[in-house]
C-alpha cells in the first residue's frame, strides 16, 4: 500500500519585492510503498529539501498534489495527522532538541500529542532503545556528540510513532563515525520495525542499501531506480554534479581499462568477485 503519493508537484517561491518567482520543484511525480527505504539524491539547489518539506506539509503545492497515507497535505484540518504519520528530522539536531535531559526531549512530542503519561514513558523507553541511546537518558543533550544528538532527535520522532520518517540531510554536519551511526540506526528501524524511511542526502554511500533511489536536478526528477540501476550511469551522475560511491567509481574505471566488469558495482565484495572472474 502506498504511504506517499506525489503527482505533478510544482512549487514556486515568490519574491514579491522583486516581482519574481523561482521554481524549486518542477512537475515531480512518484509513489512510495509502506516499509520502503527511499533515498533522494541531488546537489545543493536541486529541490530535494523543498520536496521533503512538502512530505511533512511544511510547504503547500503551487500545483499538483501530495498525499500522505491517503491524506492530501492541503487538508488543513488533517495537518497534525500528516505530521504524526510522517515525522521530520532536520540537518541540525540542535534545532530539534528542546529539553535539558535526553529522556525529557524524547517525551516532548508525545506530551504535545496529549498521550497519557504512563504511555509516554513506555514510548520513551522503546524509542531510546531503538536508537541505542538508553544509557544516555539522564544526560544533557549538550554533552553528546553530533551523531548521538541526531539519534536523540530521531528517537523524539519515533516516540510519536510515525509510519514514516523523512530526514533532510541528517548527516550533513556529522563526522564519518556519527554518519555511520545514524545510517545504521535508520536501516535498523526500517528492517526491524517496518518504518518507511525517506532519506534526503548528497552522500552517495548512504544510498547503497536503499530500496529505491530518486535523483533530482534543477527541481526535476531526472533518474530513479534501484541503487544498482542508478549508479550504473556514472557519466550521467557526474554530469549532474554528483559523485558515485568510491567502489562504483573504481569498478567503472577498471571497466574502461578493458576488464569485463558489470555496471553498478556497489560493494568491495562485488568488485573482488568481478576481478577474480577476470583472472
């Protein structure tokens, strides 16, 4: 069953002082099935962050429509339902952390939803456990690393029990260790709890294990498919100003040098098997 349906979406930013407009999203259509792990790629200015805000009803379409779990985002009476269904995690976790203790921060969302107190603390326990942060529950978020803060932000969304989590470049401000912590957490939530993940990023390696990859450029959806299908088009991605995973690039260069290597190699293990077959 589809949890997200986007049809002919257009979004124009209007500058009334300059009497001008900028088209950030240009006639984009795609569906996401419940339980999928989706990655949306694109360089800065491609429209991917504007798209994320539409999924959470932070922006309204100029034209076209966005449906979250059967609810159209323009339905003002259902905005709270939409945001509880599709929780949003932003780039900077400091912008989402509101309390002085980790467990209180995770409890903030359910409290605003008027969840009974006993149920709130059950949710806090489950949410912290799901991101491996239970041992930090009585710590101040200010004393956590960037990756740990982002996991607390994710736990705060999980405690609201969304069917879908939308993440707008959640690892952009993190070091490689923190980045891996967050991505591993997202895959665990997807695989073990069936939460639909929509990850907006410009880090190509974060897309390798996705079910589907969508690539945006100048507001348009220009590529889509499995990671293997998308990363098979190395030159096209480079022309869009995007890199490919390092192992994919190496495999591509070896193929150009004459080795019989298939397109879209995503892991070192795949590449080693291909090299061995050429011996």
